């Protein structure tokens, strides 16, 4: 059984918190890219991507996360991944991307580190 993909965004004083749920794969990664592209992100802000609800992530999903990082950098903002499932943490490590993304246990931890 597949988990339906969805995103939601809330705005913190440091920038958007984007929550991703379901399967992040070749079929849904373009939706994540579109969602990130529609976020208002300014210099000095932090884009927090909460992955706690992600049940599967393939290379297209990893690529969409890299695109999110690139979008944040283009806006002169930071990015942080939070509540990253262990299977995604392992993939990031195996692909050499573990140092590419700051990761935190929670959005609150990421925001505190950003301040």
C-alpha cells in the first residue's frame, strides 16, 4: 500500500517550514519542486523541510531535496532537514550528501541553531 504524497507549509518568524508526507519519488518529486518554488524565502531566512512523514524516497526525491537547497541558496537563505527517517539518513550518507544538508531532530532545534 502506498502512502499518498502531500505537503503543507507553515510560516515561522525565521522562514517557511515545509512538511512532506508520503512517498517522495519520480511521480511526486516534481510536486515538491513546485511547492518549494512557490515559497517566499528571503535572505537570512531558513527553509525547514520536515521529513518525518516520508515513507519512501528514491533518487528523484533526493534530487528534489537538492533543488530545495539550491533554491534556498539562490535566495541567500539556509536550509535544514528535520525528523529525517533513518533510511533517508542512510541514503544521504551513502551518497556523500550527509554534509550537504544540516539535519536536526525537530523544526524547533533547526530554528534555534539558525538564530
